[in-house]
């Protein structure tokens, strides 16, 4: 079957038209043989985002910004995203405008929500937000520093003006005089330091002797401390504490009237009996001294003992009564 010239011409024209359409789409960044997904995002401010800006997931470019349109009556911006990926993007995924560097311009990062299993359909709207870029972040941090620097400069101006007001001719003369006196003081200090060096040089031997004596004393003190450690002072202190505890217990028993000593201290009847017995013994000894014949009769020549004559005043009987 032969193709006529008309058929060849038609095929050539159709091929040229298809080639033109493909070339135009290629120049616009769209491949006719690739399956694209389109999503839309609304922003209050795109922060300098431009058409054909990259769209990424975790830094990987998966598409571009196809168009940016201003929505009437709202003032918001509708951004069309053209993605060429089979990665499942959920409905609650966020399209965040960010700045990857100082020079690269704005881009959009898709932040997927893996907890949401509902996949977004082609042509659906995604949530959007804006992250501060490096320049904006640095600018925000520099604003407080700039304000503080301005306040510092104002205070410095006030201080300098105050110094200028204070340092008139008389003040300048006083400052010069003070500097001169300070120079003299430093000179005197140098002289004093020189004298001190001379004194130290003259007494090096004595200073060495004092240092050696101090070392000897410290050595003796260390030996004493070692001896005290070896003496087991802790055990001695514990034994002393036990002894004191026993003494405290003994004193408590005496105060409570326990035992013989406690009863002697606390029992008044026993005390009275002892006092009475002591008094009777004293009277008995006194009576023996005054009247020994009542108790001892000695006969050397065979005489009969004299009968006992009771005293007229019997003090012992009176005490007993």
C-alpha cells in the first residue's frame, strides 16, 4: 500500500504539532509521559516563593510549584503543587514554606503525617504554614541585640557628655595632678620593693632556718597525730561513755532510793534510827567513862564487889524514854 503525498503531509504536520506540544511542555518543566499529582495550598503570605520553586520531602525534590494565584475577596494566595511521586501523601500532611539557604530562595517541604492513613486525592488542598528562614531568624535575634546596643550607645553618649562637663580646666589639672601623684607613689613602691629585696637577701639564712624549724614542727605534729591514731582514742572514748552511762544509772538508782545506799539517802526512818543509835552509843561510852564500876568490878585482895548503885540521873534511861 503506497502512501499518498497528502497522507505523508498530514502525518508530518501531526508529528510536528505533537513535537511542538512536547517541547513546549518540556520547556515548562512538565513531562507528558509522567503521571503527575496536583495539590493546592492556601497561604496568607508566600514569603517570596516563586513559580517553579522546588517541592521536597526530607530534602528530596519530588515536584515544583506550578502556579501562584491571588484569591479574590480574601487576599490569600493559592499555590498549585505539581508532584511526580508515588509516595503516599496523607490528607493531614503539611506543605511548609522554608528557606534552604541564604541564596537558594524559598521552597516548599511536604511534611507527611504517617499516623493518618487517609491518602490525599489528586487536586485536594493540603494544610500550609511558613517557617522562618535563616535570614529572618537571624534578623529576629539581632533585633533585641540592636535595641540593647542603641541603649548602650545612648548611655555612652550621656556618660561622655557628663565626663566632658566634669573635666573642665580645673578638672583636667586635677587629673594631671592625680596622675603625677600616682607616678610618685609607684616610684616609692618600687623603692620599697627594692628595700624589701635587700632585707630578704640579708636574712636568707634566718628565713631558711625558720622554714626548716617549721618543717620540723609539722613533722613532729604528724608523728603525734599518728600516735594518737594508733592509741585507738575511739575505743577509749566509747569505754568512757559506757562508764559515764553506768555512773548515770547508779546516780538515778540512788535518787530513786534503790539499794542500801539509796535507802540510806531516801529512807528517813533508817536515818533516824541510825542517828538514835549513834546518840545512844555516845551516851553509853560517856557513862562507862564516868562510872566504870557499873560495868567492871576488880578485887585484888578478895574483897567483895561493891553492889551496883544506880546513878541518880540516868541519862541513858532518859534518852531511851
